[in-house]
């Protein structure tokens, strides 16, 4: 059994860890509220924009928007891995990294490159995959304008023929305790399934074709921004949950150490009493 000094030192260390994890939990909880409000407010707009684009483009004739809808033989795939810049958030980054490898394995014989958004994902994936870019700086100021620059780069990679398919991999924010890894096709745009187009419900000015040509880039930028916002909210939820569990574990460990300390202290006191009694008996005899 460890001596009393060692146990006291461990108790102090665990209590310090508890204070750190508890503080990090409160910080993440405060940031989560703002990030959750942002993605919750954005989702209806992003989903409706995508719905309108699908409905309208499904009724178009010709090659309007063909640069973004071209279905080519897949020879090169670009996987956009959205992770975080910081750790201490449980399996948040690990799950995305694992899914990127799953996506890469699903394209046998095809060149699969990684476009990293987030430092943690880039640090790991660059060791096993060919990464062509890392935009971890976007989280320093997460705005639509900054994300639009990245989206334009991705669109350029596709329209120039550098890649035949672009896929997003990120954590979808379900609630503070649950994040679901999603894999979404970014480019090429998929045609609407079935005969669900409702273009007759819309009035077009100046024309259907011009509107679609404007909507497609805007929709793609919005889709990427939503994915990054989703990941950002998920990160704070994952970190808050991880720090909550870490604080609980530290509390349990502290209680166990205190119990061990009290037992060791009681044993030491009992030993001293026995020594005193034994010495007194020796003097009597």
C-alpha cells in the first residue's frame, strides 16, 4: 500500500484535474449554446434552398448547370474531412478519420485524396492519405464568406476535371450528447429522385435557367457552410460531454483515494498504538 504522502499527492493532483475538466465543461457548454442556435436557425434555409434547386433543375432541358452535374467515370475522388483544431472531445475526430478511411476503401483502384478542414484530422490523415489542402484557419472566424472561399476552391477542383467526385465527411449535431458521422456527396449534383419536381409552383424572373445558374454555386456554398457549422456545434457538444465524464471519473477516483488514505491512516495509527502497548507490556515484564 502506498504511503500517506504519496496518496495525499495523488488526491491533490486529481482535484486539480477536476477543476480543469469542470472549467472546460462550462466553457464548452457556453460555446455550444451559440453554435447550436446558429445551426438550428440555418438548417431550414439550407434544406429549403436545396429542395428548390432540385425541383427546378429537374425540369430543365439542356445543359444548364452541367458543369456541376456532369457524371464522369470516377478516376479521382476528393474527400473533405471536417474535424476540429483542438482535442479533448472524445471520439469526435477519431470517428471522422475512421470514416474517411472507409470512404477511401470503397473506391478500390481509384486515387482518393483528402481535403482537410481542421488541424486534428489533417495531422493524422496526412500520414496515411495524400492531403492536398488544410483549412484549419476557418474556425478562427467561422463566417459564410470564409467558407465560401473554400467552396469555390472545391467547385473549381471539380469543374476543372481535377476530381470526378467530391465527398463530405463530418459530424452531424443531433444533440449535446449525440453526434452522427455523415458522408454526403458534394459534387457532382445528383438529379432529384422520382417525379417529385414541383417547378409549377414557382414564378421565375428573369428566367428559370439564370436562376438555376445562380442557385447552384450558392447552394453548394450553403451546403458546405452548414456541414462546417454542424461539425462546429458537434465539437462543443462532444467536448462538453467528454469533460463531464472526465469530471465524474475524477470525482470517483478522488473518493477512492480518500478512502484508501483513511484506511492507510487508520492502519498507521493502529500500528503505533500496538507498538506503544507492546512497549508498555515489555516494561512491566
